[in-house]
C-alpha cells in the first residue's frame, strides 16, 4: 500500500476502512456495467469508462480509466492499488484552443501530477467539453467528473479540488459554485494559479498588445487589413504561431544573442519589457495569449464585443513615455462584454472550504501578485480566514517540485481532518519528509508576501477594490438572460 512519508492518524470510521475492497468491486462494475447518468444532464448518458494505460510513473501502482461524459468532455480516472479513500479532482490550465474536447489533455495532466496518485489519492480530471475560454463551463465539467467518479466508486472520504495556472481560476470558481453542497468538496489546492479573474487578470496582456503594436507596427502590418487591437487577431486571419513568432523576431530579435540584434531591435525589446513588466523568456507566450486567446474570447465567446479597456492608463518605463502615451491605441470596454467576462471568471471570494495555495515567486506567466489579488478577494468577502498561502523560490510556471505538491496536499488533508490550520512555516518544515522520497527539493520562503496586484499590473480606473465581482453583483447578474459565456 502506498503511504505518505509522514504518518497520519486514521480518523476514518471503521466501516469505511475496507475501501480497497470496495474499489475492487467498483472497478469490476465499471468494466461490466454502464456508467450512470450525471445529475446535471439526466437525459444524456456518458460513455462507459474503459481501462487505459497509466503513465509510466504509475505502472503497477494504479488502475487508470478514460471515458467521455454526456457533454462530450473526455476524462481520466486513476485509482491507486493502495487507495487511501480520498479523491483529487483536477482542473487543467490553458485554456486550450479548439472546437472539441481534447482526448490527449486528460492524460497529460495525470502524468504531470502522478505524484498525487503515488501518495495514495484517487484522481479524476476532465478535458472540458470544448476548447476555448469559459471558466464556468470548465468548472461544471470538473464538478461533473467528480459526480461520475462518485457514482462508480462511492463517495470518497474526502474530496479535494486542485487547479494549476488557468485551472486555478477554474478550481476556485468550482469551489465557490459547488463547494457549499454537502459532501461535494472538503478542500482546495491552487498551484501557480491565475487568481485575478478574467476582467482584470489579463490587463497586462492588453497592455502588451497595444505597446507591442506601437513599437513594432507589424501586427497587423500597414499593408494588411486593419482591426482594433482589443480583438487580439481579426476573425478569419490565417496567422499561425510560427508567423507571430517571426514578426516578434523581426521587431525585437528576441531569439538572437544580444550582440546580433540591431540597435532598433534592442531598443524595441527593452521598451516593451520595461513598460509591460513581462519577463523576456515568456514574451512570446504572453503575446500568443494576447493574440489567439483574445480572439477566442472576443470573437467566439463574446460575439465580437470588447471586454478590455486601457483608457486612463499611463504607460511608463520607455525611452519616451510622452510619445508612447500619445501614440498607443486606446479603447473602452463594452459594458455588457465586461459583465459577461466578469460573471464567467471573476471570483467573489465566498468560499467556505480550506484553501491552500502554492506559488513560485518568480512565476513568469501567472505573476505571484495574483496571490495578492486572491487574498484581497477573500478578505473583501470576509473569508480570508479560510486561506493559507505558501511561496517558493522557483522560476517556472508549468510545474513545481513533486516534493512540494505531495507536501501541500498532505498539509491540506491534515487541515481538513484535524481542523488545525497550518501556517507557511509549518508547511515548509514538513516538506523534508516528502523530499526524502522524491528528491526534487523544497524551496519555500515562509516570510514572503506578494506586493499588491496593482504594483505589477496597471489598474484601470475603479479597478483597485476587490472582489472584482461581489457576491451581490453575481446574484444580480445571474438574473440576466444569456449572461456570461455559453458552454
């Protein structure tokens, strides 16, 4: 049986301690029976899960299954041979772009976070019913895979939400939307999460889009059809990621050794980085988001309406701020588009579950200041007593140390089971036991506190108060027919 390096007192009721036998019977039933209807869509029937190969790290340690739910979302489930009775429901990041659910994504994340199954937790994750933006859609599909797991294997002893990157936004939204239902979730783990919500969380990419065009004049070129930059990319454009990369290279020489750049390329690069605060190593990925994902949000999800604004923003840090502010493209948001994006993805902070976050201080994609926005959101809702935030001296966005993932989930599990809230120092101290097993290092900085979100991302007028969407506003907007982003 796979156990945690740190022993725990078994607080499960005696009648539930034979969980492995229950699992074995349920797994047999999966192969012989038909997966039941999900309660959210009683008229539709999900595909029967089928046995699938586990990632190499879980070979011989777990049984893995894949399937497709009634909404068309592919999913993966994994049950360790020594299941501890609890479940991790994972929300993946992105958003990936595409018309349909991606059957590959469901297994990629299980491979990346196999350490959680190795720790004895069952796993369930959805690829979501389609690609493209939609935090509430993704949260509903995440909740749906939890229900499917429970229908087949029984109610887990404890169920934990996990989300990384945009999946952090999705998991946090799922916690607010479904977490108050008895027996649904017991705790939330958010790692390198995009926690500023949609209406403010992408403002630095709005700034990148307009600042880049001011200096580079090639996205679009003067000879190409013109369109407002808030579209990200005009509908129907055939530009590819390779094409965008070539334009970025043409303007800034970002992939060249500095000695090989022209003087103009170096100045353009210096100005863009200084004004936007985006790290050079992720400049291309942020520009891709501000191009292709912005097009998805505006064109595909909001019917061509503009949710972005940069009116009243004063740009600084360039070699000529006066010229930049006079020449950069300006625009104001369509109020209904901003409302719909906010309702879909902004967080109210009304979460009643224990929430533990883990964030790399030097995350170059989801800046650590997202954590400051999330704490301010919960504080504004009077729920910050439910939050513990931890930070590490790491430099990547897509993955953190396996030792820290295992340690974080164990700390959350202990908090839920005992009711004793941990603190960053106790969590940092407990990591060594897991690192003895995984050897990937523990890099906690217990004394770190992120600066306010507005110190990294220029706020729009009226954009300093959190939550960005209060619970009262959410209730009011919920009564508007067609509000939000369609699933």
